């Protein structure tokens, strides 16, 4: 994960190094350089998406029979694939990183419980499949004190499809 952070930071900061009053070096970005960054980012994305740590989720939901407590635990990525990744320069802004057709399959355990006079509870497992696209445009600038800063100019996240199949309990 540290490699990914360094990659993103180097992308944002390398474009404005020459904006300083007396830069020690200037950077020229070529298509070959962007291709190298794209290939490296794609490799890091593929490696890290398989090992994502997704925290357990729990809460309460109001229903016609009262409040029901629920929990989804042991959430794990079973498989993931990245359709494509594009790294490009955006004139006057910075750099744009976009992924498309990112497919993820996950498994998890679920449980719910309704207490009170009538006790209702159930549990089981679930399989989830989804496909998403993500696009982030970032920029880097120099502060009046000569310090580099980075910011996100735009972010877009599209979910194309989510399929959830429940197993166990009343869901079978």
C-alpha cells in the first residue's frame, strides 16, 4: 500500500516542480512515462484489491415489527479483476487516473435479530458481485512558501451492477 501512496504523490508533485522560482530540476512528462506509471499503478491495484480489509458492518433498521439489529461480518474479496486503467494529463489541471470495469466478488456472513416479546433471529452467508468504474482528477500546486500541495479536483464513481445471493436461514 505504501508503493501506491508514493506513486500517487509522485504523480501529483512531479508536474509543478518547475513552478518554483529557481527549480533545481524540471520534469518532462512523455507518453512513455505515463505508460510506465499506468502499468505500475495497474499492477499495484491488482495486487492490493485482493487483500483489501473490509470492516464488519452492523446497525439497526426500523421495520413494521420494530427495530431489527443486523450484522455483516467476515467480509472478504474472493476475486477481482481490473478491465483497464488510464493515466492522462488534463490541460491546466493535473493528472487523471481512471479505471473501468473493475469486477469484485466477495463473501460474507450475515445475521439479524429482533428482541422483545417475539424473538426473531436468523443467520447465513452471502455472495456479492459488483462492477464499478472510478475516475479521479488531481492537481498539484506550490504554496507561496514553496511547499508542494496536492488536491482532488474531481472524483467520479459509477456502480454498474450489484448481485447479492443469500444462503442459509430463511433465505434458502
